[in-house]
């Protein structure tokens, strides 16, 4: 199955609110969000618990080739940080 087809048929998706929070992170784009969904990470709560290097490995393993490089891992670091910040801000709401 092609990567594009796999992304389109991924059964898990971030909510629109969480997708917007992720896309606000430095170096994060729609394709990286789709890669996270492809490996089953589709909530900020789940993302906040993950290790960026392990996410990189999981995405590359799922794609069957080394696709995410060091810059991609940096984007994943930013995504994890954004998830944690978003959740911390949400927990501070009355």
C-alpha cells in the first residue's frame, strides 16, 4: 500500500482543536500530523507521553524506509512540547 493511501485510510485522527495546536508547533506540518495518525497517535494526551526518537523510529518502521530524518525528529520534539503545553493550559482552565 502506498504511503498516501495508508494516510487516507488511517482509522485514527486528531480532533480539529488538537490538529490546530499541533500545526502551531515549529516545523510541524499537515503531513507530519498524518504520520502520527498513521502510527496510532491521535490525541495530544497520547503524544505528550511519547519520546520523539521513538516516534521517528515508529514512523520510519511503518513506512518501511528511513523517511523521517533529524529535522523530522526536531519537528516531533516540538510537537511533543506543544502537546504538553496545550494540555497544561487546558488543565489551568477553570
